[in-house]
């Protein structure tokens, strides 16, 4: 079995609010192996992006802070290394594709200049050689007329092309770990499929570990090897993608699957519209978590024990973990 290239152990993050410190990520642990794709899935507000930002120490401090746990990479705990060291790792050994390319890219700088910056910093190339590498990167992510776009600006590009540029920037230094935070958000389905195929192809070519952060189970099914399901800042289920889709063992995961649109059941046999199932309620506010299971206020399988006691993550089947008192079929 491969040794994990990146491992989170008991990560805890907090944010300071008017009512004091509140927990955003609570005791999160996961690992990813070289060449593997780990999917992290959950609704907005479940802590997916916050935990990803912690890996590269990009969590704004204040108001946020890492208050516990460890992030191990290459024998180092990234929560404790000096700022100079994390800057060497950031964008070089561990890179991130952010959710919105228009806010990731600088509107006042050309695409070529923005691509050259990490190459010159981390690889020590001259501007001429860095520009040649930038040209190769744009070709790698299949941007047509790459030489022309080196002198172009982000606002001149389509959303799909900007996302490809962001991916090219993340791959500029051939990182060992790539964190992709909702890389297909706001893209149409055709461009989304192209971006996912491109990421998979580049992963196979470069041997990267990929952490795919998304709320879309369709994306997870397409690219992930293992899946971590997060709810209210905690991991509630973890399994291989095959096991998770075959038999989800947490009520929250059940709810996510029931909310997936099914083209065959959009209409009944009589042609009447069928309402899409939904998970009732909302993710609880950080300062108003239930005393028992965080999902108890929304769970259709809730029992009295759920209201008073928080379930721990247990192995329900070989390699399949869930934090639930019930044994779901």
C-alpha cells in the first residue's frame, strides 16, 4: 500500500465572531496517496474549502485560526513550519485551483506575466525561459493560439479558458499534490466535462495526488477513488467511491443521493411532474450546533440517542466508515 503523501490528523479550525470563537472544522482527518484522487463532498458551509485553505496556510488570520491537529507532508507538520517554508511549498509542491477564476487572476496583468511569476520564483528561470514554459503550459491545457494569449488579459477570455489558465498556473511547477476547489463551478456541462477530462489526463501524466472539493456527486463519480463526506465541519462518512455509491451508510449521504436529478423519473408514467427530493432545513450555524449529532435536526432516521450524544466515526464495513448510531441499508 502506498504511503500517504498528505495527511490531516484531527484538524480543528475556528473563527472569531461577535459571540466568541466558533468551530468551522472539527477533528477532521484524511489522507491522500500519490496518484490518487480523494473527493471531498458536502453542502456549502460544511467546511470543505476552509479545510483545504488550511493545508496551504491560506486561512485568513484573523479572524480564523488553526486551533488543533496536524497536517503532515514530507515529514513536516505544515501547521508548524515557518512562513518562509510554507511559501516554498505553496504553488510549488502543493498547488490549488481556486473556485472562481475571475477573482483568482489579476485583471491588470497579462496571462503570460501571471504564469511566469511562480515559475521564476520556484524554479529560478529567466523571464525568457519562464515565458517559454508558460507557452508550453497553455498548450498543455489546450488553449488555442497559446502564443497570442500570453499577451492577453483575463477579461478577454471565456469562463472555460480562464479556468484552464488557472489550472495551468497550478501545474506550472509540477506539484505533487493538487487541490481543486470546485473547479467546474459556473461552467456549462460541456466545458465541465472537458475540464474534468483534462485534470484526469494531467494527473495520469504527472502522477499527482488530487483532492477534489465539490458539492457535485456527479463529479465525484467521474474522478474520485475515495470519498470523504463532510457535514457541519466534521467527516461523517468515508469510503471508496464504489462502496459509497453502492451503499451509503450515513443519513446525510442518503439525502445527497436522493437529491440527484434522475432523468428517468422526472415525470411519472402519467406524465405528471415529480418533485425532486430535498434535505429539509439548513446546515446549522457555527454558533448554534445541536448538542448531539449535528445532522439530528434534519435526519429522517433520528432517534432519542441522536439528540443527546454525538456519534463517533466507526468502521461499518471493511474500509467504509460512518458516524451514525443507525445501521442503514
